[in-house]
């Protein structure tokens, strides 16, 4: 039985290494996706500010605009 132990340990080490690589890759992909989404949202926000969309300032009841609900 001791003859198969090194082979088993080698397979386990390889499997663990591959698992670590996969997890790192997934983490990088998720971070990249989150960064892309953040950039898209930021660009969308900036586009709304520049264009002066008709509904800007009315959503959320901005008190500084002078348009209150009272």
C-alpha cells in the first residue's frame, strides 16, 4: 500500500494546484466584470449629467434643488 501513496500524493498535489489556478482565474474574471460594470455605470451617470436628462434631479426628492414635497 505504501507504493501507491506517492502516486496518490502527486495526484492530490496536482489537483490542488489546478483548483487554485481555477479559483484565481475565476476571481480575476469576477473582478474584471465588476470593474467593467462599474465603468459602464459611471459612463451612464456622466452621460446623464452631460445631456441634462429631463428627469435628472426629480428622482429621490433632492432637497437642494428647491423642489420639495412640502
